[in-house]
C-alpha cells in the first residue's frame, strides 16, 4: 500500500499579489530561496518562458548524493495560480501549488 504525506503551508507576504506571483514563478529565484547546503542549481538554459507544459531541469545534493530533478508546469494562471509536478526526482510524488486567490 502506498502512503502519501501532505505538507501544506500558508504564508502571508505583505506585497501585491502580482509581485508575489512574479517572484515565485521565476525559476531563477528557486536558487535564491533554497538552502545553500542543498547545492540546488537550475540546469535548463535561461531565460525560461513559463507556461503550461514547460519543463525545468535541476540538480541538487541530498545528503551528499547528487540528484537530478525535472518538473513540469501543469497549470499556469498568472497572476493568481500555478501548479508544478515532479516528472523525475527525489520524491515519490511532488505536486506543488502556488495559489494567491485566497
């Protein structure tokens, strides 16, 4: 039997929703907000034009083991919401949503 765990977090950022969306939807900012000890790097050449179907490749080190990670944008609804999912990588399942409509 496969079990899934859900991590749900909400955070208030006192900035206009369009500004917040622009920050989180820019793949380059992932390197800025990921802890440095993970050695997170974007492998997809930039600039990356985000849209539904965009695939982005990354590399990170988890406990000293280099791992490749590929995500795909499944839903793209600027400036309110986007969903990315893992196609390959360190997690059994990765489904990530940014939703500013709340």
